[in-house]
C-alpha cells in the first residue's frame, strides 16, 4: 500500500485552544502538516500570513486549515477527513 501525501497547512494562533486542538488532531492522526503560528512570526512575514488566513477564511477566525486546496475554518475532524486523500476523501 502506498502512502498518500496530503498538502495540509494550519494557520493558527498559539493562544487559541481550537488551534491547539486542531494541530494535536493532525499529530495524533499521524498526518503531516505545516503549522503557521501567526503570532510567533514577525514583521512582514506575520502580516503576510495574517492576510492569507483572513483571505482564506473571510474573517479573523482561527484555525484555518487548508487541505489539498480546500479551506476548513475551525476544528472539524469530519471535514478534515473528507478532504484527505489518504483517508478516502
């Protein structure tokens, strides 16, 4: 059985409990993801990441998860699974 690589990015804030829960869900599920903790970035990098999260979510809501180009706002494991190729999405 081949391993399917999903493209997963989580835009988060370190102070957000739902962001921590989302990152923990991906970790516990052994799904590789890139976490972008906006509040730990600085200057232009922080502005760019915050603007991207705002653009993706349509507001200042976190976490913003992008799985294979599909945007999911908030902690929603059933939606995560729906868009993960390796999980029948």
